[in-house]
C-alpha cells in the first residue's frame, strides 16, 4: 500500500503527487468508460454484420478496453463492437450522453444543452442528430397492423409566423401553409411522411405511395373518410373504419380523438423548433411521434432509456440526408 508522509512533503512534492493521482484517476475512468461503451454497443447493436460489406463476422480477440474484435472473412477488414455505431470514437462518458439525450427529449436548444452538460454546441448537435436518426430508423421498421389511425396534417396554416409576399411562412421561412404530411400509427409503432413532391393537398396516388409496404393487409384503418383515402384502402385490402367530420359529433370525436391528439402534439412540437430546415421536417416529425407514443405508454425516463438503446445500436449516419438534400434542392426551384 502506497503511503505518503504528507506533512513532510514540500509544496512541489505535494503538487506532483496530486497531479499523478489525478492522472491515474482519469486514466482509470477512461478505461471504465471505454469498457462500458463497448458493452453497450455490443448489447444494442442492431446489425451485427460487417459494417463494410455486410458479411457475417468472425470473432478475433479483444482490445485492452474489453471491446471485442472481429475479422470479416470476406473483405478482411477488422472491426470492433462499436465500429459503425454512434459510440465509435466518442470521447464522452455514458452519463454525459444520457444527460444530453434527456435534454433533447425535453426540447432544450443546443446551446442550452451545451451549457448544462458542459460540451460544445457541435457535440450537442451531434447527439441531437443521433436522436433523429434513431427515430427515423424506428419509423422505417414500423409496419402497421391490426388497428391503426391515419390522417394528413397541414403544417400550422393558422399559426404561421407571418405574411411575407402574400404567403404565410413558418419554421425555417419556407412555405408551410400548403405543405402536408401523412401521420399514421398503431399501438406499437408508426411513421410520418412529408409530401415533398408538391405543395397542396396530396393526391390519392401520393397517399397510396406513402403506405405501400408499410401496412398489413386486413388491418382496420380508422380515418376521416376523405375521398383521397379510398384508393389506398382498396388497393391494400384494409377494413375501412371511416368517420365523416361533423363539428361537435360525439361519434367522430371518440373515433378520431387519438389521431387529433397526436396531430395537435406534433404541430405544437414543431412550433417549439422554429429553426428546423425544410429537409429535416420528416425526421423531426418521426422524432416527435416516437416521443409522443413512448412517453404516453412508458413515461419520460423509460423513453430516454429506449432512445439511448436505439442510438447506441443505430449507425452514425444521417438517415434523413438523402431526402433532405433532394428536397432542399426542390424547395429552391
């Protein structure tokens, strides 16, 4: 056991001892953090194949930080538990990551997150984007079944930020009054699909395209009976549970209450984020839907836990980049 006669130490010797002890404590903390992140990446990784070519991996030992190493028999490239995940090359401890994700879920701006957690704004934005990626991945995996609700949501036509050139605009200054989004969910999952193809009410073919491959035949579809829904209901072989909108009608309100609540929540959430880029509308909508569904069913703490698990297991790439770039080009036309 190391013993130091502190009263006999000079100021210089005491400062050196403190420095050495601090360095050792930080080294051990880094080792423990690396081991914890390696274990979490392994636990939550959603695709265990080679991140480079998609082949099954062979175990090839372990690193000093206890991360397992793998060798691809096809492309011969080595990888570890965290390769290709959000934890790859991350220097933050799990505790700080959890704090950031919690604040993202609570709608805190990047600069507020950076101040509270003690990171720079780019780091806060990095993990906010990871939350969007995880929500987009969740929505892409969702396949509606049994009983689901759906409707088209118009982007804040009466709560826009101002009249500019005869057009109401909102969010990032883009035209929003005539932008529509499909919102659909069942008891376990759902998705939001922004109709970037054109402004105005989506056609029946656009609505069909949003649902193709995303709903089980024979499922019960509750909606407001819009004529543009008929093609989708028929083509996908769904049970039609439509309710015509009549102001004050109790039957309509009971049937569509959950849908109305969801759309109101998403609209309010968008109004809390006035700086969203037009190309990110769909990614944020899916994040808001993910949060709405999980907080209602499981509470805030469990929602953060589920989201962290998805973030740690989802590749660190902007899943919304492809349509984001495409539609930002479209919006400039």
